[in-house]
């Protein structure tokens, strides 16, 4: 796992230094800081965020499982999004499309940035979630919290019916530790 943390740190450093579109880099960081799916990150809308409460509510219609997903935001994400608001806050989307500001940025922007950086084939944006899940499990976090953070459906129907706990406070602590770990890796 030492190797994967070195790689992630290098990827995050390369991305920050890449001089590409600020919105692409910020969307990529948001995906890492929250472990959301690439599409959930790039299509995010300002109305979904409560930065004071450090909370992101992704509506059911945008989620793969068609259920609202509540995402606690680590301080790094809140600070990053407050800064972004000055740039894109007048648009509906956090990351508006370069040509048509009424639409969100395309997920292909991630692939293009990775190609430019020479990371194509070494890393796919969706791998963020796998990496996050693996590391959080290794850190000893409860599988329930990790699965909720990844917005995975509970496979057991009875358990799904009775287990509506969001574990928000626990997940907020977990994601803050995750964000701090990403910062450490990025420093190298």
C-alpha cells in the first residue's frame, strides 16, 4: 500500500501543477475528497451544497441508485468550494461546460487531463472510489460507513429497510481523516 499512496500523491501533485482548467482540477479534487462518482462530481450544482453545514445533498435523480445521497464535506472541500464560488457561483453548476455555461463540464475532461499528464492507462477516475474504499477499510473504519459514503445499496432487503442510518457524524470524521491523508500523500 505504500506504493499506492506514493502514486496517489504524485497524481495529485501532477494535477495541481498541470496548469489546465481550474474547474477540471477542482472537480477532480472534489471527487477525491468525497469519493463520489466522476459524473456526480462534474455535474454538481450549487443548490446542492450547504457549505456552512459542510454538507452536499445529491438529489435522487442524479444518483445511480436513485436515492438522495448526503455527503459530508471535509474542511479542505469547503475551503476549495468557497474559493470556486467566486469563479462559477453565478452559474447553476460548480463546473460549467467551457462552451455552454448552462451545461455541466463533461466527464471526458478528466480523461483529457489525465492524457495530458501522461496518466492515461495508469489511472482511471473511477479507481478513486476503489482506492478510497480499500484505504478506509485498512484504516479500520466500519464497512457500513464506507458503503454509505460510496452510496452503495445495502444488498440485504430487510437490513436495507431497517438501516436508514446515515452515520453522518461518523462519516464526517472519517472523510476528514481521509482528506488529511490525501494532503499528506500530496506533500510526499
